[in-house]
C-alpha cells in the first residue's frame, strides 16, 4: 500500500548534498536535472567555504535521457576541477541518471589520478530520503577517501570520532555537535569531528587514528559508523538518545566514560558541577516553571525520531510533564521502530505513551485536535504545527525541519545548557500569549 506524504518533513536522498556541503573544502557534483538541487537547497548555510548555491551540476536534459549522460558528467567533473578551488569533489546521482543507467562510479574513477580527490555516491530520491542519503554519502567518503589513510598513523590515545544529527536537516545540528564535543572534552577525551568551522579533510584523515567512534542518533548514520567499526577496527558506541537536560546528559557522560575508560573521578566532578549549575537556573525561575496556568502539564512532539525521544525524556524526567501521543515523522526504517518506541517510553515512574510513525501530516494533526491536554496544548514540532497550535490556542515550539520563522546559527538544545535553552523557548512561547 502506498504511503501518504503530506506536509513533508524531510527531502529526497539527493538533498544529503548538504552533508557534503557541511565539510569545509568539500563540494558536491550533481548528476541530476537542473531543478533538483535548486529545490532541495534551503540556503541555510554550508561549511562556510562555498555559497550553498555553488555546486557543479550536469543539468540532465532530454538529450541525456535518450543518449546517456556519461559524457556530460565527465566534462562537468573535468571543468569543476579546473575552476572550483575545492579539496574534495563528491559526485552524487539523482533519479534521472540512475533510471537511465549512467554509471557514475566508472566516470568518477577516471579521475583517480586528478590533483584533487573525486569520489562518488548513489543518492537517487526513489531509494530513500536525506536521512538515508546522509549515511550513503558518509560511507562512500569512508570507503573511497578515508580508507587511503588507514594504517598511516598510530592510534591516538583518547581520540574519539563523534557524529550526531544530520547536517542542516537538523536545524541544531552544528550547535549540538559542538556542545557534545565540549562535554566529551570536559571528561578528558579528545574529539574528532568533520563538520563545520575549523574541520575538513584533515579531520577525515584522522578518523583511522581514533580509539573510538561515538554516534549520538537513534538510527541515522548507523550504517556508516558500523563500517568504521568493521573496516577500521574502531569500537563503536551507538548512543540512541540525544541528551537534553540534567538526567540524560548525566547518563550520557557516565556511559561514555565507562565505554572509553575516561577518568571516572573527573567525570563525576564534571557531572556534579554541571548539575548544580543546571538546577541553580531552574530554581531561579521555579515560580514561573511550576505555575501550571502558564504551560499545560501535557504535551506532544511531532518530529524526527531524535527529537521525539530526546524532548520527551527531558520534559518527563527533568520537568515532570506528561506526554500525549507522539509522532515520528522521519520515515524511520522498520528495523529501528521498536527500539525508538522503547527508548521513548523508558521514562520515570513507568510513564508510557503511544508512539506513531507517520508521514501523513493531515492525519496526525487531526489526531492532535482530538487530544485532551487539560489546558492549553504544548506542541513541539516543525513549522507545519504552528497553525494547528494557534487554532487550539496552544503553545508552539519549532524544533525541527521545516523551520521557517527562526534562524539557528550556533544555538543548541543538547546537554545541560541545551535543556535550559529549550525551556527558554517553551516558556517564552507561553508567556507571549498572556494577555496584558
């Protein structure tokens, strides 16, 4: 039976070009129609090296559909190498090129001896969305580029490869990544990340020297992280919960310390200091937070698996709120759905709620309309839920894609401080509705 996709909250696999764009010095080379990338690009920033609107593209037309587009791809790569000052060229295929049978691998490998590395990844939209495309691209980079540096340098003690949310699909991807880095560094570990300012090919080349890989994600990015574990013999900690607030961040740090052998005394000291600061800020605003007439005690989350799990745990375990039915909208693969549901329902006092996996925005919003929130609803999701919250006279916080009314530059919701920032958004949204 065909799935209904109403009010899209993700894009096709080719949109994972943003994963490439988030690596400083890397640039995607698209073998697709001229309209694909222009519609997939959100202009919400890249690595900072190139404009988000600068990328070579073959602009497949009727001619290539009939006679094949390999020659055009070949000339596009050749000219890109001459004109664009990039460090890594990643050839990505769209639907048209895959349907007509163009072999991007064969063409890309013709440039094996080029001055700059040229690699490839098949990312047709009909095979998956950009969460899956993100994984395909990372695995291709590890296989075709990082693999060349395997064994060139010894393992670096305490070095950890760190991966988290999907770049640019998650509005808070970079801020969260930096906060997770800071947390790991605070317990004595060294971190290696490949995305954002100050990172790039040098960090890609360091991947084989890491002692461990940590993936903070329910499922996106798992295949490529497992590849590192298998092919590079780097032990993997797959941590499916983005830690938000005191309870989950403390669990995260203790789990990481146990896995990596980090100094436990230092870890406990860091935890004690951060928890004291977290609760200090909460106590300052206790009267506002505990005032039930400001924010209802019941909430729902409509988002990707990462935020459904993380926000629910934070609001229940740290803040004492109660979840209504929750909606996971990232088309989580069937193999991970039971685990996502179980993690979401691992809550204090054995609190349970229903978790539905759906891409039908019309249906899920109708379900929310019928819920009894016992007051003004708290709806946390994408911009699609804003109108619904207004209709229900509820409070709305935009935490995931699409995010239209808010620009996230380097803010975060991960960690101890991220929980406080999320509370600021929630209670600011509620207080803004009070009548003067």
